[in-house]
């Protein structure tokens, strides 16, 4: 019999606890190592998202879904996705370290994370949001395009700390 219950509610909020930071690290390490190799810049952000993203004036958002707790315990929330906004220049933020748990991909969580990140970027006074990705991640690149990110021309691309970055995009907010 098909499951006809209502889908669990997903909430998106700031990274707050060490457990959130651990979820941020494990979600990102899982997808990166599935397709690529962890690089020094990955380790820097994932090892200390508070120090390298939040404290310099950015934000990390996590998507949580209600899940049944163990027998006899209260319901809990599980982090199923995340995204960071790292300040790069006055009025500019980089969308970094977006990840969604494989069990929750294809259900709009990534779309909701990007929308929330762009709203937060506006709250932070951003005029532009940039990102780097890889052409092998076609569904992610398509999602960024759907939000209006444009591909940068070769002369607009700054050097990247990532060997895998072959897609460079920008969204002007103002």
C-alpha cells in the first residue's frame, strides 16, 4: 500500500550547534568524495564553518526534517541539507558547500536552500552572489541557471582554489 501520509515539514535555519557543523561536514564530504577528491579549501570550510564562513560575516543554513525518534523518545529533526554564504568582497558573497542528503534529493530541498540563501544574501546587503561548480554536476548547474545565475566569460573568472571548478557563475541582486 502506498504511503499517503503528508510529507514531513522541512525547515531551514542557521547553523547553530556543533551537531549542525558536523552535519554540514559529513553531508559535504559524502558528495565531494563520491565525485571528486577533498581539497584543502574543502577541509578549511568543512573543518570550521563558524570561523571561516559565519564569523567573517556570512551564513550557513541547514535544512532539517522532522523524523520519528527512537521508541519512547520525542521526535527529532535531522539535517538533510546545507548551504553556505561566504563573504568574498564588499557586497559579494559566494554560495559554497551546498549539499543535500541522497535520500532527499529530487524533492525540492536544494531549490529551497538556494532560495533561502539568496534571501539571506539580500539581508546581508549583497549586490551579487557568485559560485563555482563542475560541469559534471549538470542538475546543480541547471538549478543555478533556473535561479538566474549566469555563466561567467573566461575573462571574468578569478583563479579558483578548487581543481574541479570548471563552472563559474554570478547572480546580480541589485
